[in-house]
């Protein structure tokens, strides 16, 4: 299902964002703002990012425009500050101190535009003993306690949740919340500010409910033995006869009853209330799921309130009937991809552009933003 491609749509239409090119959570945050209608100009370095995927396939650069500026050139910082003067938000993901050395740190930018929201995306944050250290998602979520709670085996290593938990949930989404909250303040009071979005802070914040359960005695401080971490036999993943898997989340009593009925384990069902019998219950559930294929179980649970779903691969997901009906995934230029989210009744976000190629929009941005310095000595855009 394709979205409608129209200009100026989304609730952030009219908001101007400067993104200083980086990788990971910064570009994803800027993509989210762009999906919601913001005019995001990605400032790329000459020659492109230097690592990562083919820019033509980098979906985190969709709905953006790209201009090339050499921040190490004599007039590089001045050109970026010309953009900053006209922007509402700036996003950068450098290590602490790098933007300052390049002449585009918060002091320089806020002096030029006092209403600017200056968003900083890092793993460790702008201060603290590790602030200047290199790092990646896995390390950030490790020290917050989040990684240590993930995985079904209390005696085995934690499971790695790709880089979704740290980079994007604890990082990008918190940066977006932060800059939009600061934008509201700037529009109400005329005062810009710096938003320090650290992945360690956001990831720790995501564990608030678990900390509450831990404090109340409802959560053990080890993985694979709790209600929501694989320790519970009616909240987990089970293999099917064809090597597929089904996800079970039958927590509430009435949902569990329907789950037990459809699965055919009514005799073992009362073990739900006896922790000592959970291992036997888990075995009964596992044995039953091994009797049919994933597709057969999917059909049997279809339309029920048993809270059971097939575990799909990334390539399978867009074809799931529910996701297809909602248009959760869309396609542009032959590439399947998640559609903009969340949804708005009056100002829907759409896919207006494919991934911005480095420098391809320099002249257009120079005209639209009235920054002629962008086109002086600009190299040819990447093909």
C-alpha cells in the first residue's frame, strides 16, 4: 500500500531542522521529524558519510534534503550558521566537544539564533566519566541493567535485541520527545535551549516499570525467571513442527483460559497458579506446539482472544493481513519499508521523498532557505 505524496503535510509542516550528518540514532530521529512533515536539511560532508549502507538505500534519510558543507573549510561553520539562523531545531551526534571545535556548538548556534533547539545525541551523554569514550548500543544498554534482564535462560548470557532498545528506543525517541518539548517552550517563551539526549539516560528511563516491580517484590533481579522475561510459561515463544515459532502472551485469566482451550492443554491449565508446576506446564505447552506447523497454529488462534501470534521475519511482516490492511508498511521506488508513525487524523505524515543523496539538494535548499553561501564552491552531488 503506497502513501500519498503531497507537499507540506504532517503536523510538523513549517518546522525547519538542520541535521549534521552522522550515523545511527541521530539520523533516525531526524527521519522521524521529517516523516511528521518537518523540512529536514541534512548537512553532509564532502564525499558522503564514509561508512554505512548505500545512500540510495538508506531509508533513515527519506523525506529529507541534503546539502554538502565542508565544516573544516574556512567558511564551513559560517555557512552552517546561516542555516541555523533560519532553523527551529538542530540535531548533531558528535562526541562531546566536537561540534564546538568545528564552530557549530551550542554557544555559537544560540548566539546566532536564540530560539534554536539544539539537540545532542550521544551514547554516554555530554558529561560523566565515559562521556568522551567510544561506544555502541550494546554497551549503553549493558550498564543500565536493561541488557541483563533480556533472555530466557537465567544461567546463560543475555539476548541481544539488535540495536533497537538503546539506539532507537532509548536514544532517537527520547531525542525527538526532547526537541519537540523544547520547541514548544521556544515558541511560547522565545527561548531556545540544549537538549542532552543520552542513550544511557533514555534506556534507564525505559526500565521504570521494572524498577517499580523490583521495589515492590514483584520482580527478581535476574533474567528468565519473571513474568515478562521468559520465565512464565504463558508468556514466551514456542517452536512449531516446521521450525517456526509462536509468541504467547496469555497473561490475563480469561485470555489464558482461551489459550489453553485452543491449544488443548486443559488438564495442565491449573498449573498456572502453582509456580512449582510451571516447568511441567511449559513442557506441556511446548509439546503441543510441536504437533502443528506455524501456519496451522496461526489459523487455529485466528480471531481469538488467546493473545497468540506467529513470529514473522522482517520480509514476512509486511504481508501479515492486519499490517497490510492498516498500511503499516508501504513501498516507494520498489523498496518495502515501515510507513510513517504515529498517525494523525488531520495532518497525516507521508513519504514525500526517497533517501536524500549527499549534496543532491544543495541548490534547492540554498534557494528555499535563502542561504546562497551553500552553492559557493559546492562539489557535484553524488550520483
